[in-house]
C-alpha cells in the first residue's frame, strides 16, 4: 500500500522527490502517520484592492482571506481518514496567526477510487473541488498545479469558468542547509493577475494515527461524495 500522493504521481515520479519531501507526502492510512508542520510565513500577501471582497467572502468558509502580514506564525495539519464515501482523504488544515486575527485555509485532498486522481475540496463545506497535477521538479521539490474546478452544492454541479477563478501553484521543498521545509503558494487569475499567496519555512513532526485519531476540528463540516 502507498500514500494517495504516490498513487497519484506514480512510483517513479514520487521517487524523484527529496527523501524528506517523500516522507512528508507518505502520510496516510497505509503508513499510519499524520504530519503536523509548524513554522513562519515570511510573507502572506493578496492582490490588488479589487480582490478584497472576494477574499472576505472566502474567509467565512475557510477558503483564503484578505489579511496580509510578514513573519506570520503558521501551522499545517495533515491527517488521513476515510470519508463517508469510503475514499481515503488527507487534510490540509492551515492556520495563520496574523496581526490581531487567526485565519484558517482548509482543504481536503480526496483520492478517486478508480483513477488515483486527486481532487482538492476547499473549505468547510467542500463546495469547490479542484483537480490537481503533482510533479517532482529537478531539485526534488513537489510542485502542485490546479486544474479544472467544479462548484457543487445541492443539485448544483458545474465547471467553474477559469475567467472567474484562480489557478494555484504550490511548491514544497526541503532545504538541507537549514534542515527546514520551504513552501510557496501563488493563486493567480488569468485575466486579473495575482490574487493571494504566501511563502515561508517550517519543520514537521509525525504522529501515529493508531494512537491518536484524526481530530474532528480538521474535518470539513460537510463532505461532498460525488466524484
């Protein structure tokens, strides 16, 4: 058995990752481990002023937020579990301690049962599902790029036009000089430009999920079971 990330990438591509990055993305039900990352984002930023209402709306469901800052304490929790549809998922619960306010950016990566493709469901209610492409770069970093996005709520189920949404690019690596992970996230709209992002570093520790069950606080309020 392998992690949902290795299955999505393929064993050869997953093997190109730096060993420490491989360990981070080996969390899952088969390994019986979760990962807790703690660190500091050197910069959390947003785009031009017109992005602010959109980001304010997102904060109500833990999808992006309008605040910015430098040297922002950061935590990311990656816990595996089976959702109501019997699919293995891994949480990406990010908490930012911004000046005067705490913000969360939640996502749950879901492994499709027959294709091994990863879908990133965003926020507390999983109304937005994003197809993901995962690759190793020449330096052993993991690069994740978002693809098609779907909006799902009740009977609604439609592809979100790229013109009104953002494309995300994530790069995570391990710096052997500092013995810390690095991460950079950028969300960009093809017409309006940069919307949101952050960059910084962190360390990671691993927990035995057999001894510590996945906490309810990192799970979404509502699960989307359609594929």
